[in-house]
């Protein structure tokens, strides 16, 4: 059944649920759905009084775009160690910017939740918060790049030396078939993303939940353990509302935060996908890089 047909059935069967949901969110819920034929999505950055749920057969395919790349998952202990180190850097920056009380510092609260989701030891979290005032000054930067096959990358960096980071990022890009490219950021939108385990939730139910919670889009993805996840995407200002609504609907939220969502996707062949994964791995291994965002299309 197509996405349009599914939503038509849901609207006819659940008018009361939609009405209640619409009254609990900041903006009215829309009933318009774009056709998935070319995967052209209603630009979420365009201001409108109408909230739309966007569907795309490729984005909702539920396949890992790295499924053909055998070496993409390195030793898990080493990878988690790097993640914990970079979370520590983010905690220090958040504390410096907004204080050490997560109740008063929303950014810090989101980071701490992600730390707990990744099972970062409590002692490490507390040590990062306590050492924030004594830490060497660091800043957050975003490098824009183009990778193999014309894919676009946003490289999020936390560093105490902008010159060192710039030189290292440029070296890694040149070595692995990429280059710095101003303007790549225009292909991404800053959106709210709520992550929910999807093992026991069908796509039809996920679409229904998205409508009721006030999300604009729902996509399938996988975590590092290849477990199915659902991403409910919404406007940044609606993040708390969507998260709260999903929890009230009985969903277990694993994380909620702001992410860069691509406007258009790049389709890569197998060789290009392998080269892109090698580049992204190299960037993630850089001590200053916290996260790399890409617009690579998932395998269908």
C-alpha cells in the first residue's frame, strides 16, 4: 500500500486522535502529503501555517546505506572510547556556555541524555562537568566538504586549535577523494530528531504515530548494532512537544536532539559508497571531529 493510501485510511479511521493531537501542538496539523514518485519533499525550512507529514520511499526504506561496506564497523570498544572522549568535549563546551545545571542548560541536558543512551560511565560524565572550568578553551566549528561521488559532508569539530583542525581535515579530505567545499551547508536543515526503537513498530503504525505526535517526517535507520530505529523529524521548536507526545503514546524515546537533515540525497554506486565510507571513517578517527553528517542515499 502506498504512503498516500495509508494516510488516507488513517485519517478516515482516527479523526478524533488527529483533532486532539492538533490541539496539543503549536501549529495546525496538515493533511497534505507529497507524492513519493520522485521523492521530492515539501521543504521543511519553508514557513507555512500548515504542518505536513512527508513520505519518501527511499528515506523510509529502512536499509543501512553502509550495508555493502564490510569494514565500516571497527572494534566496538575502541569506537565507544572515541565517542566517550568526544562527548566529554561537548559536555565541557556546554558547561562553559550555559553552566553545569542541566535543568537550566538545555544543551547540556540533551548531551547528558545522549551520554546515558551510549552507556557512558557516570563517573566520566561527572568528571567532564567538574573539569569544564579548568579545561583548555575549546570551540565548535563546522567544515563543509564534498566527498566521493559528489556527496556532501558537514564535519562537526570541537577543537582548541582552529589551525590544526583545518589542516588535518584538509589533509584527510585530499587523501581520501574529498575536498573542502563552501556552500555544502545549504543542502542541510537543522531539525529536531526523536529516536525510538523500531523493532516492534510497523511502518503503518509509525506513520500514525508521526501524525498524532505532530512530526513532519518519519524515517527508518539502524544503530551501530544494526538494530532498527525510527527517526521522527520535526521543527526545532517542536522537539519537546513531539518527544512528549511520543512518550504519552507509549513509545520509549532513546534520544532527542538537533541534527542536520539533508534536503537532497546523493545516490552512489558500490565503489563510490566504499570510498565515501573510508573517508568518513578517517574523519571520525580524527581526535577533533565529533560527528560527520552526509547526504548519502540509503540502499533500497
